[in-house]
């Protein structure tokens, strides 16, 4: 490791030390069953780097629950969620229209997935506004690598803090807001959201707690100390291997822990 990166790495380790691991996580047998679904043959090739079991455990997701997968991309998480919540639950895969215009192929593909009998508990929606809505109170809201986008012009700059407040409104008491995103260098705040597609985890925690959430745990499985944190996430040198943080936040109340 080069000495010029040592301060960044130390700062990241100190930050993580402040984030305790979550307890009483989602039932691992249900997660394992969902991951072993033969229909996931292609998706499962990504599991080693995406660590789905570890990350979904943060959400306490269970049978019969309702989860909103915000900006779901190719539907990697959507398909897993569908099998975890079962036909008594529901998955809302939601894009803001401004993002959907850039991801038309993903939207069409996931809409096709939702027509299959195995995924009849999935609703795919493109919503006109940046901040999501849902027809019922939710148990989990999940955003992977897109929290930072809410600071950027193409979404109208509603602000990640506005997304956190919206998530608080949509979740039922005891519900979980899961934020996974590309880590910026310590102290950068939101300065790199549009240029590098990164955000400082310290400001994320500050914003989400200010919205009323209680910090409920973190996972370090997506940490990568070889990522200098100063390059664009699409650069071939780090694409698919960026250092990411994964936080769980809980809306107070309810009977979930």
C-alpha cells in the first residue's frame, strides 16, 4: 500500500469502527433458499462479489413483507426479494422517469420478468417524480448504488436527504431503509456525487438519521482497500470492485428489531 493512501484507509477504518454490526437479521435459511433458485443461474455468477446473503441480512426481510427496490437495474435484487417474501408478500421495482429513460433496456427486461408466474409478486413501475411512492406501507426500502444520484441534476437534484425523508414516510414503524453506495474519500461529503458517482458514508448516516431513522447496523463485505476512492466508479480499474458501504436504518416503533 502506498503511503499517500494511508490517511484515507485509516479514516475509513475509524469510520467503520463507529458502526456496529446488526443483530437478529433476516432468516438465513430463507435467504439461502432464494439464492439457490435455478432461475438465478446467470445472476449467481455475481454473488461472490455482491454478497447478497450478508447484505439482505441487514434488512430483516421476511415472508409476507413488502419491499421497494429503488432503481433496480437488471433486477438482481428484485428477483431475490421476490423469493424471500413469497407470494404473500410483494416487491415494488421502481424507477424515476428521468432514470428510466437512461435504463430503458433494464426496465423492459424486468417488466418481462414480472410476467413469469414465479414473479407474479413483482410490480415494475416508472414514476414521473424523482422521489418514490408506494400504494401500501412498506417493510423495507432498498437502494443499491443510487442514493448519491439524488444529489445530481439529471434527477432534478431533490437531494439524498429528501429521499431519506421520503423513505421514512413510506415505511411502516419498524421498517428498514437499506443504503448501499460507492464510498468517496473521507471528508468529501457530496462533492463527488455527479463527477465520480461516490458519496461520503459519514454524510449519508447524518442525513438519514436526521430524517428520523435509527442506525441499525452495517456490513463491511463490500470494502475494498485497493480502491483509491478518487476515481470514477466506471473506470475499468475499479468498475465492479469499488469500495462500498452498506448501512441499515430502522424507523422507530413497531415490533421489529
